C-alpha cells in the first residue's frame, strides 16, 4: 500500500473515531434508528472505502426497517435549510464551486455536493423524530397539552387536574369509577374525598390509589415518579402486581421495570414548582436540565458533544420562556447557543 493511501486510511479512521466520540451525546431509544444514524454519518461525513460500503449494504438488506430508517434520514438531509446550517457551523467543510462540480461527478447524485457533519446528522434525526405524529396518543387521550402549555381541568367528580406541558391523560368516570390514565408527561391531582369510590391514577409502571388528597405523577417512559403534597396515597406496581408503598406528605417514590423505590423526601418547592410555571433545580447535570427544558419548547433542542453534558448547574427559571433559561445556563457552562429556522436550537 502506498504511503498516500495509508495516510488517507488513517485519516478516515480518525474521522470515524472522532465521530463516535461526539455521537455519545446523542442516542436514540430505537436501536434501528440509532444504527441508521451511525451509517448515515459514516457514509456522508468522510470518504468511504468499498469494504465499509459493502458492510452498509449487508446491514441495509438484513431488515426492511433498516432501509426505511436510513432513507428517512436521507430524505431529511435534502432540506436546503439544514444544508446551509451545516456549512454555517462547519465553514471549513464548505466546498468551492469547482470542488462541488468535481464532487458531483465523483459521487452519486444522492449524496453529492455537500458534506454532512455529525452535528447536522444528529439535528436531522432530532427533527425527524420531532415531526413524527403520535397518532395513537391523539386517538386515546381525552386531554392533551402541547409544548409550553399548562392546563387546569375540572374532572367529572369535581376533583381538579393540572396537566403539565407535553402531557396527556385518558379518563374513565363511568358507573362510579374514578380512573385517570397518565399517558405521557406530568399531572397534579387535587382529589375530592369519596371513600366509597377510590380515585386511581395509572401510569407506565405504577398505580396510585386515594380517596381524597393532592399529589403529582410524572411518567417519562423510563420511570414514574409520585410526589404526595397532602393526605395519604398507596403506590403499587402494575406488573407484576403486589408490591405497594404507602406515602405520607412530602414523600416521593419512583417506579421502574425493576420495582418501587424507597420513599425519598425532596424539597417540596422544587417538586411542585412547575405548577406555578417555574423550573427549580439544584446541582443537576446540564444535559438533564436541557432534557427537561425540551418539554417546554416547541422545536428540537440539540446538545452537541460530551463537553457540556456533565457540567453541574442550579437555577430557578420561568417555564414560559425556555430560550431565556437556555441562554442564561449556556453562559454559566460556556455553551454557544445558535437558533435555526423553525425554532431549532443548537448548544455546543
């Protein structure tokens, strides 16, 4: 192998290693989509040798879902706004007109003309996920809120429900039942006492039963969290049934696939701040704070790279202005904030 070719292969390997390191800050819950993102970056962010392209074809042909996931990313990549954003954030990758013409001749029309960075690939995936409609949720929910919205709802038994941002519930109050399913997000319940008809809230991993009390339930897909403001509640595992924890005011318990936690005693002003439209947190990782703020912003927020993710931050911010909160926190951790069309936010 010639020295030039050896140097070229070493450069490609380093590009891939750098990309894998940066990719650690963005992982998708669906393994197939995550694999598609990896191939998307590998094929478009650097020259690809025949062995790599052959391996991609093997992966693509192994499962029709692979091809569908990759093609979805490719179609998003054709958006001119995102091409411009990529070149703006990586000006060193912007080709000259003559280079563009040569690249177009050398590469297929599908991928030619511009070089997609890892940051742009993560952005494309975030946008694609954000725009996918949640049809099942729309058909099931009786009440929903969009990003940035908080709504108070009077229930048929005169109990009160406050639905947090990006949340949904389904109600069953027929024939004396008092049952609420928290389908997504967070809700506060102020329950009218009726010992003959227990009030039940079902979430992803748990069921809460009360006769009259006030409490919050949050379900984020990975766990449920129940915080009791006043009264008494019992929290049970849904599957398998049997494990139950009783809470007294100020207790919080979490439920996961592994079981129920022991009750904890968080600061009530922090646990209930969202009811008053505020986000209060102490010594939290920047990535976790950004993840919470995402629920209050109507467009993707993308944290690029690992450098900022673990920085510890504290704050007390209004939830009706998530961008102001992000800018303030970015100053603390030394992040750069870039606003793209349609409200998309990059943090790097």
